[in-house]
C-alpha cells in the first residue's frame, strides 16, 4: 500500500474525511469537532473585530485631532506682530509645509442665562477657518461664517455639545470671561464681552464639540490682551507622521531659541496608549486562538484512541507511518481551516456593517452601547487592515497545524501488534 499511496493523495483524503464525518457509534468525535470549529471561529472573529475596531478608533481619533489641530507648532508668545509675519513667511518656504497661520489659544469661561462652562477659545482669521474643512463643512444649517471677521459685531462658532450645555442656538449671545483681568486703579477686575453665536459645528469628537470656540483673531487679541501678536504659528504639512524632518528644517530657518513642537507633544499620551492597548489586545486574543486550537488536540486524541484498531489494520496492510500521520493531520487540520474560514467571514462582515449593527443593538437594548462622551467619538469605528487579516490567518493556520502534528505523529507510532493483541 505504501508504494501505491501518494502523500496527501485521494486515499488519504478519503480516509481523513471518513474519520471526520464518522458518527459517535462508529468511533467518531463529531461533538468535539463541532466545539473545536466553533471555538476557533469565535476566537478568530473576536480577534478580527477587536483589531479592526482599534485600528478604526485610532485612525478616526487621530484624523479628528489632526483635522482640528495643526501638525507642527511654533511658539510666538511675546513676539511682535511684524516678526510673527516674517517667521510665518520663512516657515512657508520649508519643503512639505502646506499651510501656516497665526492663532491664539486660551482658556476662558463661557456663560449664558445662568449656565457656565470652561471653554477653549481659538482665535483664527476667517480665511484660515474656511480652509479648515472639518469645521467649516460641518457647521449646522442656519449658521455660517458670514460675520466671522472684523471688529464690528463679530460672531463666533461653537461646538454643538457646548451649545447644548449652555442652552444656546444661532443668533443668541454668549458672554466670555478671559482668565486675565483688566488693570484698574482698584486692581485687577474681571472683564467680559458678549459674542453672537454665528454657527454651531460638530466634528464628531466630544473633546472638541464640548469646549471649542472659534473667534476672529482680531477679537481674540482684544479679549485676551495680545496686542498685534499671537500665541502660536499653526503649521500643516503633507505627511503628519513625518514631523521630525520639518521641525529640523524650521529650526534652521527660524531665529535661534524658537520653541517648535508637533502634534504628538500635545497628544502623545493618547497616541501611546492606543498603540500599547492595541498590542496587548492582539497578544491576548492570539493566546485565545491558541487555546481554542487545543480543543482540536483533544478531539484528535479521542479519534486516535477510537480508531486504534483501524490504525493497526492499515499498518498490517502496508500503510506507512507517514501515511497514518497525514490521515489524522488532515482530519484535524481541516477543523482549524473550517473555523478560520467561518471566523474570517463573520469577523470581516461584522466590521463592514458595524454601524447598522451598533444602531440595532442600541435600539434593542435601549441604551447607547458606544456613548460619545466616554469614547470621544459618536460612532464605533472599524477599519479592516487586510495585512492584519492575513497575519491572523497565518497565525491560526500555524497554531492549528503545530497542535495537530504532535498528536498525528503519536498516532503514527501505534504498534499494530499491541493494538490487535486483545482483538
């Protein structure tokens, strides 16, 4: 038989399939096989969904951060306005720089009709705000940037969550109190100024929608006493992930001692936490896949025990150890491949239709399963990285094959004389 049987040939595949489909009374382990497939399916599905959600969460969160904030910043506090313009012109000449604008960033207190809340006021020219598509394109109908400039009756743009907490809508007034008081003969006294709400925006990130106010830079200079200066030069570049070369170039162009930093300096803790969490979750879920593959070993051991008489007969008929090993290897490895296929199908399908699934679950259970106030995003994001899917597939196949090789090798070492002694 060994001379006529090709490795992984028709006879071996037929025998492996027969053992895999055998009923319990015929020595099969159908229930354990089903459990093994289900376990691997769920493990692979959980791994794909978790990694895709974390990839989507990181990408969406960073896109919101980089959409609202700049990529590189130059500290220009206490720098005269003429010098700021000269530094901005020098920064625009740097390769890879697409946009440079002076801004004012300052915390303040916003009040309306007895409601108050801490806010971050960002003074910016109207032309620059119009180019900030993530804000300008998401202003609620009924508002706009028509009066967002100048000194006479200027308007401001506020986040929708902030507007809701203060109870304001378009064309209503908000009073803003800066932290610096006005100097008088009696000392520092609080100063405040009302501003008309010209528009309400939503970028889909609670951190910005609940505290950010855009104000004409001319008004921000007056309100916060900046004169003709600014707080920072906000610089946008073609590739936000490659800020180090831009910073080095800017340091050579701008005056010595100029403090330059990038978006990571502001959000480094969040970015690092997302990377660490992603790596830890991948490790934990890969261990879960390995544990699920151990069920296959259990089923294979029982199958070998039940089929010890068949193994002995095949060996006496001339089947080689390699042939026996391949039969049981195919019988068990096919379980892993079936579980992997089902897990890939369910996991990728879940990620592709995650938003309607989230809406259905929220409606079914009567509460928001992904609250924006907790996770800073309005919807649960998911981005399938096919390289990650390929890595998961290769890992699952390797774990399954390795877990079955040892038991298949043990099955091939059965002594036919010992197996048939009491038959």
